[in-house]
C-alpha cells in the first residue's frame, strides 16, 4: 500500500483489532450503524458539476412554472375587462412546454447521478473490502458483506432520485409559491402555513422511526444473504444430509424477519400519505371558504383568488415529494451507515508504518535478549545454527518465541459458526460421535465438539512460544495433531495476522518491517483445501502471474502431474473447470493450487497439505508434485500424511501450540513420542 494510506497511530498489539473509527460507529447494538445527512454529502459533491446544472435547470423550471398562475391571473383579468388576450395564451402554452422539457432533462441528469453514486459507492466498498485485514473476513459473514455491496448501495440511488432529486426543484417551487402567495394574501397564507407546519412536524417525527426500521431491515437482509450463501455454498452437504427443507425453513425465517420489518416501514410510511392528504384538503377548504368570503367582501379579486389557488397546488405538490423524500432519505441513511461502517474499517496495511517503526525501534539489546531467551524445546535435536550450515547466512524463515492468539471478535465468530454447524448436525440426526472440530485433538463425540468450541476462547493462546528455523533451499515439514497450530503458523508468515509476541524473520528481517506486497511476492502459499476458482485452468493459474504464457502454464501443470488434465480436453489451458472446480477430481484440484503457486516462481513455498484423503495413485502424484516444487526453493509443508514428508530435511512436531520436537524422521522416531505415535498410526515404523 502506498505510504499515504498509512495511519500513524501505533497499534497496541498487532493481533488485536483497533476499535472501529468513524462517525458511524455502532451505537445501541439493536439500532445498528446509522449515518448522518452530512455523510451523504460527499457522495453528492463528487457530481457537483452535474448538480450545478440540475440546480440551474431547477431554477428555470420553477420560474417557468411560477409564471403560469400569474399568466392565468392576467387572462382572467383581461377576459373580465373584455380586453384582447394577444399572445398571452401562446405564452402560457410555451411556459407549460418549457417547464416540462426542463424537468425531463433534470430528471435524466438526476437519475444518471443516482446511478453514478451507487457505482462509486460500490467501487469504494469493493476496494475497501478486498483490503480489509483477514481477521475481518474471519469475523464476518461473507453474505453480509456481499449484501452491503449489492443491496445497501441501491438505497442510495432511491434517495437521490426519488428523494433529493425532486427536492432541489421542488424547494424552489415551494419558496417561489410562498413568496407569491404572501404578496397576494398574507392572511390566507398564514393560516395555510399553520396547517402545513403541523403536518411537517408529524412527518419529521415519523422519519426517525423509518430510519431505525430501515437500518434494521438492511441488517436482516444481510443475515438473509449469509443464510443463502451458506445453504447454496454447501448444497452438496445439505442435500446429502437430508437437510434441504430445514435449510429452506431457516432461510425463510430470515426472509420473514426482513419482511416483518419491511411491513413495519410500510405502515409508518403509510401514515405519511394521509398526513399530506389532510394538509392539502384542509388548506384547500380554508382557501376556498375564507378566500370566497374575501372575494365577496371585495378584499380580493377573483383573478387573485384563482392565482392563489394555483400557487397553493405548487406549494402542496413539493410538500408531497418532500414527505416521500423523507422516507427514501431515511432508508438511505440506514444503508449508508452500513456502507460507512465498512469504509471506516482500517485496511490491512493501514498501521504498517507505525508497526514497522515500533519494531525497528526496539533496542538492539532487547532484540538480542529476546532471541537468547527464546525457549528451545527440550528435545530439540537441531539448533538453528546447525541448520544454517557453515555459511552462517540468516535462515529463509525464522520463528523466535512466537506467541499468538486470535482476536476476540474472530474467536467469537468462529465459536458462533461452530455452534451453528453443531445445531445443523444435531437437527439432521447425524452421528456426531465421530466428528472433531477446532482443536479437539483427542476429543471425540458431541462432548468433544462442545469442548472444542469452548476451547476456542479469547484467553487461549494458539501458539505458545514457537521457535524454529527454515534455512534457505531446504524442505521443512510441520506435523502434529489437528488444532496444534500448524495452519496458523503459515498464516503468520503470510502476515494474515501478526504475532501477539515474539518475531518472525524472513532472511533475518522482521516481517513486520517489510512491505506486505514485497513479502508476499517472495512467498507462494497453497492454503489447506485451496479453492478452485470458476473459469478456466488458465484463469486459475494466472491469478498470481497474469502475464504467464500458455506454454509456461502447460509446463507447470506437467510439473505437478496434471498433464493428463491438459490432454483430455482439446481446449487445454482454456478448458473450463466448472463452479468451484467441479470438473476436476479432489487430487487434481489440490495439484492445480500447487501449480498456481509454482507458476509465480516464488523462492519460498508454503504448502498446507489438504486433509482430504487421496487414493494411492493420487498420493504418489502429490508426492512427486511436492518433489518437483521443492527443487531449487525453500519449502515449508504442513503434512497430514507423514509419507509426504519423511524425507524432509527437517521436521517440526507441534502440539497444543508448542514445538515438542524437531529433527529428521529417524531422529524424531527415536526422541519424540508424539511423532513416534503418528508414524506408528500411519504404518511408517
Ligand atoms: N480463524 C480462526 N479463528 C479463531 N480460531 C482459529 C482460527 N483458525 C484456527 N483457530 C484455532 O486455532 C487453533 C489452531 O488451529 P490451526 O488451524 O492452526 O491448527 P492445525 O494444526 O493447522 O490444524 P489442522 O491440522 O486441523 O488444520 C485451533 O484451536 C483452532 O480452532
């Protein structure tokens, strides 16, 4: 990220999310984020030129409209006096046509501006969302983020076109009519202003309730989108679990929630319509009754009364639009609150400069002390100095007494997701006795599941003083039971999160002092069960290397044993893979993910092996693929099958966030009971 984006505020702890900034911070939880009208203005100012034209057109249109009652008054007066009308009628017709044409043009410009505001808010949101820290994705529901881009932004359009759009011209009409009526008969006007004033007060009071309900509705829509995403995204599992109807019911409940709030909004807005109607009717009755009396007493001419009544309509019509605008602007402010909440979140690299400065400013003595103090596992066979070899170069990657815990909001979200998953399984009468979630290593059954969910708590460190080195050009494997912290270790190297304590060094430099893009350019990362993107094989491969030629893609595919995928479709690299890669087998998808990372030719490759089981042939192909990618680079691989890593240069055994053994396969079999057990289980000793 460019340094201009960096925030100077020091982060207390990198792993702890900063409190959210911005004016739209969540107040009372049930009310949700709310925006102020002032926050809507920057969106309008982006289009100030068009809006200036709109205002000029509004003045012209209002002028052309306001002239009409005056001309009608003139016509009546002349007819009463038996005078020739001359060009008066033509002038009247001309002004009617002119006012209509101008308002058509103005309407177009405002619709276009509304669309542009939606477009720019979507662009800003997408750019911000894709730059958010990984913790935000871990803590939020994807569907909710998607609905902010899709649905909340649309409400801004309605506010501008139905609300603010009309208000600009109508305000002028309103003021013009008011002035003209004041000149014609101030007394009549005074009474009308009283009636209208009372109705405006009523509508403004209602608007607060509309805004609150609207924010709530948009939140319900977000929950609904998350529900749909969950059901559709896991459709195979849902079908296979016989849970289709239950998922439909769950999503329907969420849709009903949104509908209920929608009905509440409809009821409140419905009150606005009669209020406007009453205002019009009472005003008319007053004007006709009192006005007729004043004509009878000679205080007012007929022409003046007719003109006054025409102005009254010009006064009332904008009022109706204004009341409508209150509803749509209130809804827009609710939606804007949700948009602004995301836009106010700090980006991943916003605090990088401050973090890097803080890390770099650590006194040398302190850095040395922390390196000396680092806890070495008692059964560590290999000191990092040994691994460095005679050259004494800094290792490619080094963990120094790294401690880490996931931020509280992430832990809470994960716990919620786990208990939801548990509820679905229980309601599907699935035998949960064989399922282990989270770090439930050793736990089994429903109690184990609950324990596992409970164990993901804010006060538990996921890594507890991890130290190991990966010399350049070597292959290092991380092994250990589920939940030991292996995937988290790789996530910290990628800087998806920063350590709570300790340091991670790349070529001897603390990764927090490196530019994130530079750091990631050195790393190839294959996440566990890496997703295959819809599109072609080429689209998948070129994600990190958009410039790669077909020949380069083919070469890398053959290197990871995916040659046959190329051969079986004449389209080759342009062959589609289907939604989420359904046209590839599980093993092929894994190797495609490796090929993607490999194509970018990173000096360091981080490979989180898939937990899914592979048949013998696929496992062998995977081993060969790993051998191919290891050549000439540093490789850190998380292995779930020891067979993939027995010939690694170095194996780090992890358990409960600690390194409990390090060495080669044969050394670890001798020294580390946990490793010996794992090896025994997998028939390697
Ligand atoms: N995004 C997350 N939010 C909260 N807790 C997490 C998150 N990811 C992992 N954890 C927790 O951190 C601990 C270590 O998880 P991690 O995935 O690093 O283990 P692992 O050794 O890679 O396990 P596996 O072999 O099953 O992939 C577990 O308790 C897990 O529940």
